C-alpha cells in the first residue's frame, strides 16, 4: 500500500468517526461546482475589469446572489496541478501533481471521497486532465486529455463514447441529465468541469461574429519589451508576436468538424482569412490583428460557458433545488488576454496568479458581497466540507471560507501566500520559480543553473508589474522581511529543499547533486532564503 493510500485510509476513518458524532437530521446542502479552464477575471463582467471586454450575466448572477472573491490565488498556475489542488486542498509537493504530465494518484484522500463516505452522491462530467481515472465519484464522464471543442469523444465510466455538438453544451447536457436521474433522497456533489476557454479557443458556431467585428480595446502592455525584468520574461515562448500559430488564428479548419459544421465555420472565417492574407501584415499590425482574432475567439468561448451557468441555475430554480444548493464558480487559474503581449498562464504575475471565485451559499452568505481577503483554490475543499458538516482532515493546507461568506474576516487570516511553478522545461518555456505574495509585494526566485534571478515587485507603485526593484536600496528592509516570510512559508508548508524527480516535466529522472549544481554555477551561489535552491538536472538546462 503506498503512502497516499495509507493516509487516505487514516483520513477516511477519522472523518467517519467525526461524522458519527454529528447530530442526526441535519439538512445537508447539495453542492454544484462549475469549474472552467483558463477563464480569467478580465473576462467576467462582475469583476469590473477596466477594458470591459464581455458581459457574463449568468456568472454575474452568482455575484449578485452570493459572494465574489476579488483575489483568489492559485498555488501553481497550470491546469492539471490546479485540479489536483481543488480535489485535495494541498500543494503540488504533497498531492504529487507538479505539471500536466504527472499522473494523479487516485488512492489519496480527496474532498469528493469524504463527501461520498458521508452519504453524498458524487459525479464529475467534463474535463479531468489528471491522466488517471477519477476516484471518489459514483458517476463520471470525462474528456480524454485536453478534449476537443467540436464533436468530442468522452470516456464514460471507462468506456469511450462519441458525442456530436459543441463541447460546452454537451458537458452541460450531461450535468443536467445526471441531476435529473440522481436519487432525490440524498444530497449531491456535482462537478461540472468545462474545457472552455482553453486554447485553441474555438467558439460555438452560434457565437461566430458575436461582437459584430467591433474592435476590442488593447491592454496597455500589449507591446511590453520586458525591460526592467530579466531573462525568464524575455525568453518565454507565449507571445502573440511569435507563438500564436495558424490553428490558434483559425487560419486552419479544425479537423473534428463535420460537413455541416464546416460550412458554417468556413462561411465566417473564410472571407476574413482571405482579407488577412491579402493584407500581408507585419510587425505591430500583425500583433494587433492576432489580438483581435484571439479576443473574438476566447471571449466567444466564454459566452458559451456563461450560458451553461445560466442553464444550470435555471434547472436549480425550476426543480426547487436552488434554496439548498451551494454553487461555486471558478477556474484552474487566470489567463493573459494580451497583457505583456502574452496568452497562457504559469507566472506568479497577477493575471495568471489570480483566478475567479464566486460562491452562492443559501442561508450562509451575504448576497452581493465582494470579499477582498486573500483566498485560494486550496480553501475550496475545506469550505465545502464544513458546509456539508464533514470534518476537515488536518493535513489539508487551505482554510474554510465559511466565516468570510458571512462577512467576517478572522483576525488571523492569511496576509501572505506561497506560489511554486515547476513545468520547465516544457510548453512556453516559463522558468521554474517560487515566491511569496502579499497584498502589496511579490518576492520570487527563478532557480536554475543557468538562470538564478530574484524579483521584487511593488504592486502599489507598479500595478502593471513592469519593474523589478529587488536591488533597489530603498527596498532593503522590505526585501529582508519578505525573505524571512518566504522561509517561514516553505517550512510551514513542508516544501522540499530540492525538487523531487517527478517534478521534472521531461521525465522522471533523478535531480543533479548539489556538487554538480555548484560546478554548473561556477561555485556555490548564496541563497538569501537560507535554503538550497531546488536542483535542476543537467538534461533540463
């Protein structure tokens, strides 16, 4: 029996024992978790983003009837790891999912397993993206890998099934079908997990041209030249200028379309693509064209997700379930909509660090409240367990948001947060880094043999995060304080001094020795945290 399985058995026994002491007859809420992929706060109108790119009335309804968390942070801004965080309430170094190639160990304890043991019906439909099959669910139907937007195959309880239509609509249909067929005498947990608006951002055919070719406003950092920072920011590979490919731009027709769908798709994109090719755009003009195409497509995907939320809320209203169903809306991380010239996520910088979180909790949340406290996806499992009356295992690393939902921020609520990104070498070439985030500052470290750089960002003075002030003497006291806080967080969260072999996305190879790392750096490099930097093996340089 592996360590995850042993811990799961201990946790489950502890929870069941705790449940036995619960008073009988307590009404337990149903739970609906709607989890999008790469849906950033800049594309939710309830967050009041400055560019006002799109309206999301159904997601906004959750803000009006529940609580909107203004700063929900992710521990590791990438799809698979964030899903593992949501299930376990633990950082990557404890749940075992560091990057998208890791296989989630389904024997470990998760909040769906705890709810299932407490009598909940559990189901997950949509994107899973954790390599292994789901556990802790009475029913599951998931997309293989990333899934596809049009006519997606899915895996239902281990059997492959073929669907026709648009992926967001299909996932919503499956969610509603399960709700209709469930046992009405028992509470439920349903996790409805969308592929959208993940790359390559293919909208439902009904949303092609949704903005009537009106141009979208550009972010002020669309043409960021990365001066004032360093090599990691300059050497990444996630820009509209050089990384945006023909499939992203819809200059190629998706192969999964059927003949009828292809006619609609080509009727919209075909003439526009001909105009683009004839214009032979270069430089800034090409970037601007790509930005407009990207925003049309990405936001078009968001429209279908918003419609899905509306359909699910309408079902709860129509069936009388709304009064006793907790509804959570979130995403695996934020995303870049042209800020810094980027798409994608991964960085500790704000657009990818912060993800949406809205919760409607009948009888427990003050409607229409906006909460500015620093919260995290880590906190969601603990919150849902407490709302369900299920004891929270002591090894979870988040904290229940129930008091915040009621409008009370505990005096000891977190004022700092630890972040750690591992997937290098890997897609988009974003370097490994870890750091501490406070309300005003970010201190973080790119820690590899060929790139050993620290950053200090003052968000109050530099809200666009364009200038590193790490070596500015005026910030010496701040820098020392943040280094001490970073040491404290790493110790408290039990972060290994060296990254384990499974954290390397190129394969499960052993880390380099400290001596080898020192040689590659020309001798030991002082580490202001007092900890050795996690090692990168020679093959990952």
